């Protein structure tokens, strides 16, 4: 390859080579994506536009893919060379291709194989006969075939069959032939499914796919994943391919001579082509396109999951308030806890609301006492079983405290996790679940990072996609969100700290241990005393950690310590202290940032510094507001068509959005019902946890389905 890896990455992504080269150098030097996006804008900028996290992430992924491709190329060239079959022309093709598919096509004829019908025929001396047939010059094969008979090949039919086996394999491995049929698959392949015999009743949930066909290039990701799930569960037979005769016709145009060929050879070659396509080439490309289409569907499903997760993690927090949290229940009662402003457990009990009037009265007194004694600021109620009834009970007490309904998705997963056992070794899962609900109200991000994202309930076929790719993508989202919001160094859990740029489980644990042994951090500089937290880790993490009440106010901002001297120069030159720059807009307006530009510090960083001085440590998330369900509805039986109800978006998929309207069963707003205009992506219309108004279109109690519309 004549181009450098950096140039190839830039070409693939249509980015400026200089920006790509600088980004790769930073990544190879140990910098994280959030750090580069936030604090190295000058290095990645081209035409004054710095790269964002998405572009930096794409560079990181593409760079690794190209490295992997080059390693594979090296192995392929070495293998063919050791076989003594590496011609100059083949080497040139191998060295110039930038496609893994093309590389593998070129290598296919030289790959070490298990015994095939073709290799057996070659061992029996039939390759010259195959060459004669392929040349298509012999007028008659009857006498010629006799020369190839032997103890292993006893009849003319055996000889011709062996020759066709050799040709079939050659045709299936021919680079041009594979590309022709691959192009046909891309344009015209259809994915088909049928129900397996005897599985009609058991597989009824897949009845839409019992006799299904759709062009592969048009099938949406959620439908393809549903087909593959039905296949994996043993209910459906799925196939992919174009019309067989169209494929064979293309191969015949390539291999069969129109004028010069003789009929006898043409007939044998046509048989070999048909056999080669049906037995070898089609299954190979069907597997390839099954994998490619599954990969594309996975990518789309993972993108949707990642988008939803980002919205969920960045949903509005209540903040540091004292919370009474309730995990509702009928038979087992309502698990109730009180948390202080830092999320520490103050008290726990169980309320029984439906067992007897005496117990209900006792619950009233208990709640009133807890609210008073612990100076409760807000009340969180889980949205599961008995949630609406518990909300009605709390509202009836007229406590003059805001009441919030909180999603319970994943709370049970957390309560049984190792993280929960470490935090609350002396409490059972019911208490831990209630604590999780309360903390999720206070700070969704800090609490949800403790839960496997797949358990949070905002995905689409998340258990069917590539699990490694899913984990990588979701971890990237969590890391991005944590660093976008920033983390309180003195209150964050080790589990939250591990997602901060440059840290990880070991350093996060060391920070918490250091904090426990030495008391709260008073400055970012103290981080350098944490065991094993060296200069590189400090560089990467310091700007994302906040210290409230620090002596240096910049320690509670997103200004990186490496730029403190710049801010100090600014304050000196306007005759003030750093804290004055934060509290007085008139002083900031006097700063001419152009005079502070250096080789290391450019206008993007200086603009960020001024913006941060205006709102140091500001949480970028929206403000939380109270939401109330319609008091008329509690169960599906209360719904009727035409009702207009308030709801909360709980999940977004490629085909629409699910909305909680307070009846324990989310309704679906199909993509066609999201707006009065065409919608191609639901995320352009709604966001997770967005409050919406919906109209009930249909209620199917038997199938537990509620159809909603936002076209009101």
C-alpha cells in the first residue's frame, strides 16, 4: 500500500488527514476519546472545526480495522508464497486491495482445504480433462474420455463427473465470478422464511413469517432480527438468494463461449456451472450475506439502544435532596427507605396499604413520621405492580412534597448484584431495590451505571445482536455520558469513577480507598497522591472530576488543571481574583481571548474556558419536573378508544415508541403515528423519558397490546 494508515483512515471517513493523524497519535499515546474531544481540540481541528466524540470514535475503530486487515494481508501473502504460487500480478492485487472481502476472494483458491470432490478428482488425474472441457474446443468427448479411465475411474460417466467437480470448484472460487454473483445478491437477493413442519402452533408468535418474502436490501433491522430469532428457536426456515436462473445465466455468460465453443464441452461446462452455483457458490454467498445483513441489523439495533441509553443516562436528575423511596407491592407490602442528600440509607421499613384498615392507618403514621424526622424533600415511587395505588395513597396524605414515578427497570438486577451486596451487606434485596429507586431519582446516571445496560429495558432485540459489539458500544455511551456530566470526586462511587477518562476499576477503587483513609479531597492536585495514579492518568481524568467547595474554584469546573495558569493570567490582567471572574460577567467581558492564543492553546480551548467560567460545574442535564398520570386510568380495563392521555416515553425502536400511560402495560405509538408528517427515525420526534400526550387508538386485551397515536 502506498498510502499511510492515517491517509487510508482519512479517505474512508472523508476527514482531513492532518486531523486524523493527530487523533491517532493521541490515541496511541493513551488519550481517551472524551479527553481528546474536550481538551485537545486544537490538535484535531481542520479549518477551525475540531472533531467530536463520534468522529474520534470512528477514527479509532477504522484505524483498528485497517491494522487487522494489514495483518491478515501479511498472513495471506506469506501463505501463498510458501506454496510457491505467488505471482507478481497476484502480489499486486493482494497489496492494493483495501477490502477484506476481496482479500479473502483472492486467497480462496490457495486456502488449505479439507478433501473435496474436486481435490479427489485431481488426485485421480482428471484435471487435464477439466481443462479440455473449459477450453471448449473438442468436438467430441467420447473417445477422449477413455484416456482418463483407471482403477479409480472406471467409467466415462465417472470421468466426466470428476472433471465437472473440478470445474464447479474453480468457478465457485473465481474472483470475477464471485463478484458478479455478489453484485446480483446485493441488487436482487430475497430473504424468505417458512414455518417448520409441525411447529405452527408452538411458533405462533412468528406467524407473520410462516410464509414471508422481502427484498434483502429493504428488510428493516427489527424484522431481520425477528426472522433470525425465529430461525434460532427452531420455528422458521430462512434462506437468502436471488432467482437461481438469473445467477446461472450470469455465470454462463462469463464461462461459456458463445461462438467458438463446441456443444459437447458446452453441455458439460453448463452442468458444472449449475452444480458449482447450487452446491458451492450460492451457499457461500448466502452465508456471507446472512452475516452481512445480520451485521447491519445488529449495527442499527445497537445504534438505537445506544441512543436510548444516552437519553436515559442524561435524563433530568432531582439533585442532592433527601428522598423517601418506595418499591410498591400488594402482598409483600411497600418496601420504603429514607435517603440523605448523598444517597446514604437513613431508615427502612415496610408499609402495608391493602391488608387491613389498621395497617393502612399505621402506614399513614409511619410515612408522616419519616417525612418529618428525616426532613424529606421529595418522594420516589417505583412504577411496577401497585405503583399507581401507592401513588394515590401518598397523594392522599397531602404531604406538600413532590411525588415522582420512577422506572423500576433494572432495580431488581442491581439489588441482587455484587455491587449492591458490597454497598448494603446487612440488608436484603428488597431494601436495596428501594434504595436504587430513590437514588435513580436523585441522579439517574450515577445509579444506572451500576446496572448491566441490557437490563435497563430500552433496547430492541438486544439479546440477539453481537454481544461483544453491544458491550463495546454501550460502554462507550456510558463513558461519554459520565464525562460529559462530570463526577463529584468526594461523593462518587467506585463504580461511577471507573468510567471517568483515564481511570478504570483499579484506580477508581484506589481513589475511594484514599478518600476513606484521608478524608475528602480538597484539591485536584491531591489526586497525584493516590496510589498508582500517575501523570498520564491525572492528565486524562482531572478535568472531569469536580470538588465542591474547593479552595481553588476551578477545581469545581471543567477547566483542566493544565490551563489554570491561563485563567490566572486573565484574572491578573483585569485586576481581579479567579473567583471574581466566575461571579462577575462584566470582568469576563473585558477579556480578549485572542491575546492568550499560543502554540498549545487555541481559540476553541479559550472559548471553552470562558464558557465554563460563566457556569462552573453546571450540570448539562435538564431540570426535573413532576409528571402526573391521568387519574381515570389504572388498568387496561379503564381504557377506551379516543381517550387522550398523558404519558412518558419508555423505549424507542426502529418501528415506533413505547409510552407508559400508567396502566402497567406500555402502549406503542407506531412510527406512522408519531407525527403528521413522514418520520424515518423516531428519535427525531421523541426522546426517552419525554412527556407526551397520546390518543388511544386500539386496545387488544387478549394480546396485551395498546395502540396509541401522537396525531392529536
